[in-house]
């Protein structure tokens, strides 16, 4: 997975890696299975993005972005998906599916 980042001066293509499988609760949708991805490497020449934690959560099957969290030198930014329409098979898990996902290792 690669994510484009623009710092205002330059564009970077950041390689990402999956670092966790999690259950994410989305307002107006419910709980879904997600992959938490993080930069595979840091950018030494992009000081605002080269330090601190950055994560993106994407829904397991549709790869729709659910949440983005970035630590910056001056603070942090977190964005959440709050509603979605016309996205095919994005749906909340049932209670039984949540229990099964936890047994599969989703946190």
C-alpha cells in the first residue's frame, strides 16, 4: 500500500505496512473489521511527517479509510469516517461476528 503525502512544498509517496488487525466502531455505521496501517519508513527530509506516529485504519474488505491519526511536532490530527453511502458491502458486524473476530485475533 502506498499513500501520497503533500507537505506544501513536495509530494511524497509513502510505503505503508499493516501493523494490526482491529475492530473499529464507526458512528452511524457500527463495528467493522479493519487493518491498521503505518508508514514502513520515515522521511528524513520531511520533518513534519518524519517524526511521531501515523496510522490509518481501512476496512478489511472494501479498503475504505475509516480513521487517520497523525502526530505532528505541534500537536496531533485525527480524522474519522462518520457516514458512508453507496459503498457496496460496508456493513456493521453482528454481535456473533464481533465475538468470532476477537477469537480470530482482532483487537
